[in-house]
């Protein structure tokens, strides 16, 4: 694996950036947030998406295509000059796409959404936006519903049995309830805090563990991710199941977030844990040693940013 990044957007991705030359409305009438739409739907729905988004008067609309999906972009820019399009020139992770978009945002907060999901009703009213943006929480996540309007369990509760880390998705309707991570990356992010945390780790290829890595790191470093009861989003297609396979991505997540131990005022990844890691790693001895030392160096660099460790955090979850 590549070396764990230490700063936001440490890896620069070549991409096409075009459009975004106009606002959807006069600046004083715009909502003071940006919206980032990641495309995973059919191209014929894009015009419909832009027309719907225009009604909200976001300060900035950023539409992120997958690599190679640059067809008809120039025509779309002419029709929708208020949309900024980002198209990576190589295949990248979901976290990379979000990092790229956040780099282009010029507002304090950005809402990340998929093209196959839509904002329900008036849940993004100006009054609501003013309320949540004054709270300065890293990420506020919406209540989610399926295409058939069935509520989804959106409170992700962490558990640990021994060193086995798991998530229990729970139903809740409580405003400001803590959730370990924003399901499907959907949420209203504080961009400055997002950048200070380093964004999503591009070396973690599995999007589930990439999301988990960013989110648990945020909690361990003193930030919060909470549900906003007035914020509702509905999927327009089938909900894509998360790939929770404990693969190499999980191992990197484990080394960065589960293995460190907090003591007094800092965290440390004890050398003695290397033997257990080697026994679990599905690759060769030298690769396992390299990855462990890489993670240990990353923890050492960031040791004073930790406010607790995974065990302490999970044990005190009920008091959050």
C-alpha cells in the first residue's frame, strides 16, 4: 500500500474542471452552502437533477462525474452555467471524489449527496441551514428513506468485543443523536474541519472502510457526527449495500484507529502489536512489517491530536 497521507489532498489527481461561471440566483438570495453531487446514475437524469437543485438556490453546485464520463459536458455547461463539473482523468475512490469536490468549494459548509438521492420537501430551509451552520459540527447527517419511503436505520453505533470491531445500525428519530459515520457519505460537512482532519484516505480502496476511517478518526480527534432530524433524503433507486469485507482496507483502518492506545495526553501504536498484526495480514512478512511501521509513524505524527482511543470512545458512547 502507499504511505498514509498526512495532509489533505496530499495526492493531486488530474481532472477536468469546467463550468460554474454563474450563481443560481443573486448571491444574497442563495443558501450559504454548496452542494456536491456524485454521479452514479444514468446520464439522461442529469438535466432533471440540475433543474431540481436550481430551486434550492445553493451558493455553489458541484457535479462530480466518474472517470471517463465526460460525454456531453460542454453542452451541459452551456445549458447549466451555474453547475461546476469535475471529471477525474483516472479511476479513483469515492473518498477521492469527495476530497476533489471539497477543494473546489468556496463556502464554509458543503452537502454531499449522490445523484440517485433527493432532498425531501423543504428540509433544507434557510432557517434550518442557519441553525446547523452555527453549531460548527463536523458533519450533520440526514434521516434516510428508500425509494418506497421506508425509513432506514441511520444511527451507526460502534461495538467492540475484544479486538473485534462492529457496527449496529439502529433506528432513531432523535435530533442530534450521535452516529459513527454518515451512511453512504451523505452529510453536511464543515469544510475547514474536513480539511484539517485530512479528508478521506485515498490509500483505503474499500469505500466502507474509507468512510469508517475518516469518521472514527474524527471522533477520536474530538469532532462530532450527528443526525439532524429535520434533514431528510430519499433514494430514487435501490440502496446499494455496503461492502463490509474485512480486506486490506480494513487492516489499514484497524492500524490507524483501533490499534492505537491513548495514555495521558497522546496516542501510541505499541510495537508489541506487530506480531498479532503479522499473523492476521494476508500478505507477506515484509509487506506486513512495512504497513505496520507506516501506521506507527502516522500515529506518532498525530499522537497529540487523539483525545481518546477506540476502546475508551466505544465504552463511553452512551454518554455522547
